[in-house]
């Protein structure tokens, strides 16, 4: 997941984009990157087009689904792991069919490669700048993860310059339309080939895609519109997160120049080891050692749980290796309801050395039938279980 781009960045839309905006952005990406358009390109161009088309299709499959989009907005890639994956083993399909299926035939046929000339990937307006994401780690105890918590995270990030309000200049009149791209943020290139006339659009080199240029830069921020600040952000961590999972705090990353969209704060969960409990998914595991006499006579032990100590009766005759299951004493799941279980493994400690009096006492009872294992009695289940390991 670390090498994936943010789905909103892939489609070039903001977090508040409507369903129509997302659909339109995907249409432009599909028109531009479908492999059918690049059959005459170099091997590298074909490979790039294939990767871009897959990337855009995956982003659209998540952001066009309200449920998947909600999970992605809260948990990032961890919330939709595998949800955007598609099977490309049968090829990419005809571009006309793909777009007509997605958009109800609203665009009609494209007439082969010549029909792409009028689209050329779609000319867009001035590019909306997006601030960079910030990645950091947050350490959590098992108790914090079990209940969910709010963590204070101190980060350094770019914020709008207070002198120019992020515009890059104090006077709005000093912001001019870029003369090179006439405010569109892109420059057009026309190429005539065997397949017809093709138009492509690239980012304007003078304004960097913003469509505007600053003629009198702010002296404080040197025209960037940004200032570095150290700030503390409160982030809500949902219950049940796991080590290595990434939580996304939307809009808490670096600010973008001149009123663009803020980046995100990406929190990598680092789970601190618990001194007594081990975790595997939603289940917890605990090992308790008891004495031989406690195993023979029965006893009561206290088991550490995330809700405090829990009293558990140990029956007389409990065998070493017995596992007790405490339902609902485990961890909550971040993607579902309910809780896991706590498994307690009982181990019986056998003393290595005995005093003379202890030996004499044991010698007196060692020949008793109660101390001799008998597979035909109540121990049959234990014998059958252990015999499977050999």
C-alpha cells in the first residue's frame, strides 16, 4: 500500500467531489489512458498507459461506491484493502463498451482512433494545487486500541502565510492570468500521425498548472503563500486498529499554495507489546502456570483482561495444556461488530527437586490407582488428542 497514490489524487478531484465529479474525472482518465489509444506507442508508453488505466479504474471502483468511499475516507487503503482490485487477465475490453457501460451510452461511439482527436485526454481547467501528505507514527497500548482513543500528534507542516493569506502576494491585483496558457493551466500540442490528428495537453511550464502568476511576491513567504509551523493535531483512533494499519486524517497535512487543497496526515499504527497478553487479530492469548497440587485439587486464578482482572475457577484434575476460552474478552474488530475471545492456556509446573519429607509423602501415594494414567477412563479424550501429534 505504501507505493499507491491517493485515490483522490489519481482522479484529480477533491475530498468533497460529488458522484458526477468523480465519474467525469474517471471518464477523462479512461479516454486518455486506455491501452487501445497507445497501440502505436513505444513499449514504455504502452506500459505506462496500462498502469495509469488500472490505477484510475481502481480509484473509481472505490470512490464511486458510497460504502467503500466512507471506509477509505476514514481508514485509507487499510479500510478497502483489495476492494479496488480488478481481474485484468481477460484484457481491458473495448473502450467504447467500457465508457458506454459506465456512463449509459451518453457519449456514443468514438469511431476508432480518429475519434479521439476531439478529446485528446480532455482539456482541463487550471490545476487545483494539493498539499503534500505527512506520514508519522503513533504508538498505542493494547488498552488504548481496545477502547479507541484520541491522540495528540505534534507535526511540522506548511500553513498559509499570515501576511498574504496564502495568496503569495499582499495585493490581489498582483495576481495575473498566465499569458502562456491564458489561465487554463495547460498548453495544447497537436500531432498529425497515420491515425489522424491528435491533441494532447501538458502542464503549463510558466505557471505550473495554476493558470495564474504573481508579479509582486509577498516578502514574508517569497511568493509561495506558505509558512512552516509546528502544530499539534488531535486525531481520533478507532477501536480495533492493528499494528501496521494506516489511519488517514483528511486535510491535516501540508497546506497547498494559493488556496489549494490540504494534504492528509497519515498515521502508521505501532502497537506496543503487552506484558502478559499476546494478540492475533481480534483474539488474545494468555498463558498461566499453576502448581501440581492446584491442578489436582482445583483452584481459582485471576486472569488479566483489558477490562481488569477476571476470576476463573480451575477444576480439579485439570491437565497441563488445557485451554480455557473466555468469549468476548478479546479485541474489537475495526471493520465489524463484536469482539474476539481470550484464550487461556494452563500449564502445570512439575518440581525438579523434592525434600525428603515430600518424597516420602509421594512414595506413599504413587501406587494409588488415582495416580496412574488410564486411557479407558475419563482421560481418554486427552490421550486421543495428544496421540495425534506423534
